[in-house]
C-alpha cells in the first residue's frame, strides 16, 4: 500500500507584502528544483501556505496539468477566517 510522507518547513516569502500567490509559486519552484536536482524524490509535491495575518493571499497553482505533474507547485492562504 502506498504511503503519504509529509514534511514542512517555514520559509519567509521574499516578495514584499501584500504578495500574490504567483510570487509564492515562483519561490516554491525555485526551492523545488535544487531539492530534486540533489536527489530528492521527483514525485514530491510542493504546496506553500501563507498565513493570512494582515492581508489575504488568494491561492493558485503554477499550472493545471492534464496528468499528475509534481513539478506543478501551488500555494494557498491559511489561518483564521478574519484575515488575522
């Protein structure tokens, strides 16, 4: 039976607030590329979550592939429903 293995890291977004999900996706792709290039499992999916304290970032993905493509990264807001 397949396993789902998850991990997390807290990384500051390099774009100034209020940043957009596209900014987060670009940064995620830049983090993913060397991880996979250094021998990471190419099936690894990357999802960025931005705390919504202070402003609300809409979620998006770097693409909508027809078949599973772990190189497609995505980002979403998280936190309280009142934006902080």
